[in-house]
C-alpha cells in the first residue's frame, strides 16, 4: 500500500551498501573518500526521510534524528576502521547514542543499563583484550602492528556487502511495507519506567531472570576455564615449577 | 525499527568482512545493538513493557557472549600469535 516507501527503503539500502563497500579497507590506495562521504550522507539522509514519513512522534524529534545519524555513522566506522582500538572507541559512540535513543523513546532504565553494561564493562573487556593482543608486537614494527596486514584488507567485501544489502532491504521493506499503524500509547504509570520494568521482570519473567543469573555464572566459570587451560604451556620466559616460588624465586 | 535493521545489517557486513577476530566480535555487538533498538521500538509500538524486559535479557546474553568469546579469542591468540581469522582455515572440514 505504500509502495514508494518500500522502494525508497530498497534504494536507501542500496546506497548505504555501496557506501560501505567503498569505505571498507582494501588493498592498494586509501579509501575513496570523495565518493564515500556523499554516499553515506545520502544514505543517512534517506533513513531520516524514512523515519519522518513512517515512524511515530518520538522518532521525529530533532534529538532522535541527531542520535540516529551518530549511531549509524559510528557503526559504519566500527565496521570499516582499520585499527581495532579506534573501532572499539567508535563502538562506544554507537552505544552511547543508542542509549540516548532509548531514553528518548521512554526506556530510561534500559538506556542506563546499556551505558553501564556495554560502555562500562564490555568495552573495558574488549579494550583489555585488544591491548593484550597487540602488546607483543612492541618494537620498531609497532606502527606496522598497529594496522597489521589482516586489518587492512577486507575479506570478500563484495559478497558480504551484497548479503548485507539483501538482508537490510528485505527487513526494511517488510517493516515499511506493513504501514505505520498508530502505536498504542504506553500505559503511563505514576511509578515510572524503572519500577514498571522491575514489576514485569519479577512477575512475568521471574524464571527467566533466574535463568539469566545461572547463565552468567556458567559463562563466568567457562571463561575462566577456557582462559587458563593453555596458560602454563605457552607462556614465554622461564617456566617455574609450582613449588619453586618462594624457595629461590622471589614471589614479588 | 529501521535504524535497528540498519545497525544489524552493518554488523553482519562487518562480521563477514573483517578478518580480525576481535573486530568480528565487535560487529556481533553492533548486531546486538540493532536488536535492542528493535526490541525497544516494538515494545513502544505495541505499548507494553515486554520489549524492554527482553532487552535486558539481550544485555545478559551480550555480556555472556563477550566474556566467553573473548576468552576463546585469547586462547586462540596464545596458540597462534595472531588474530587473523584466515589462520584458522585448517579447521575447515
């Protein structure tokens, strides 16, 4: 019923995927910025137009448009930046802008949890592992290691971008094509969003909450088991026998 | 919802293209972001809180995935000394 909107969605997806294809790191010359930046701008502008035509009033305010632009641009840079640390930092930008987007949409608790869990915990873990993995290349080739070979060349960029285009186009087409039914208003409780979520979690989803806790604990045990199994065999430097420390090897 | 779909698609593209294992995991996190945005948007559209509650569970799963995935990455890195996914081609059947 809204055919031209669906075609607009396809068109936006196509433009965005060409822009991402141009932005991906590849062999040879630097990425073609003169081509890529206007394409990206066009794609993000198309997304904004789609939002304006389609989405509810919460998505039409200026805040959310700015946040959407920030999130999508940050996500493009996460995918295309050759250095892992920068890519992690751009991911912080994506997380912050999506959290703010959720606050705009009225999900305050989820936004706060997103900032704490993602931007706090998960990102620290990522940056820690990135540092750990790049630390051993220290030396004259530090610059080379910073953008090592496999970071500079994308793998099968065309096929991947085509797959992404098909996915995004179908999903966006379905979402747009079903039309914008007027959203039922959220029941506005005097207690606020956080209290409502707590009520839902502890009444309807109580078992799931317990399962999530168990899952977290199992994952913690599994991570410890995975990370320490290979450790004594492959460590560089003098390998100490277990009883040796404290006899002639100083513990500190 | 469109934004969520776009984020998810970008994550898929990144996962398929990048060869650095850590960046591949970051791209899965981008996909999680897209799904989260979609959950919140749909919950708002149908006017209930289950979208947000499921968003919290997605957060839990993301934390679990990050922990386990990074542990695996660290283990693989200790074995081969590189983060290149192409070095693990021999695991092909």
